[in-house]
C-alpha cells in the first residue's frame, strides 16, 4: 500500500529536493559547525551531578539523600566516561571501520555498566532514597540535551 507522498513522487507531482553538498560546501559546513567535545559533556555531567547531590542534601537535610542523588549521577557519569574513552581512543582515530564498530561496542558497555551500577545501589548506598537516585540520574543525563540546545543557539547567533 502506497502512502500519498509515494504516489505523488511516482506521479512526478512532488520533486525530491535533496542535493548532496559539494566538497567545498562540506568543508565550509565543517568550519562553521565545530564539533562538541565529548569530554566537555562528561565534565558537565559530573559538575551537574555534584550540584544535584549537594542540593538534595541541603533541601532534605539528610546526607543519605545527597549520597543517593550522587550515586544516581555516578550511574550516568562513569559509563559516559568509559564510552568517551573508548570512542576517542587511538584505534578509533586511526581506523575508520574500528571507529564505527567501536561506537556500538562502547555504547553496549555503557548500557551494561549503567544497569550494573543501578543494580548495585541497594547494597552500596546506606539508607538509599530511590527518588533522589532517580532525580540525580535523570538530571545528570539531561546535560547532553542542554549542551546540544546551547550549541544550536550559539550557531544561530553566529
């Protein structure tokens, strides 16, 4: 069954407006769009996680709540640092195929490490507060989206 767009494309009503960039256009785009450092994001996550943990401790007055929020942040930062180290390693920089395969391998490592850290939480954090852990986890994870948002805003103003 064809969608309306497919029918229109076949009939020639809608033209495909995709045009690949030339080498010069691609080079210009790369110069205007600098890459964001993965390590800057990891450091931002670490700083955010520390702030969330301190805020949880100050708001509740319970050190265990701060440790729980900090542990949730750690469940994001440690796997992200492993991933960053893996994808920026020497092999990934020199062999293009290894870079692509490495991305998937290190993403899997990141997921497994995150799950393992979260499963270990009840044994490692005394008086664990699951809500604080979840808040620390989610807020720290959202740093990536905030960094992307600021990057997009910076590009629009440039």
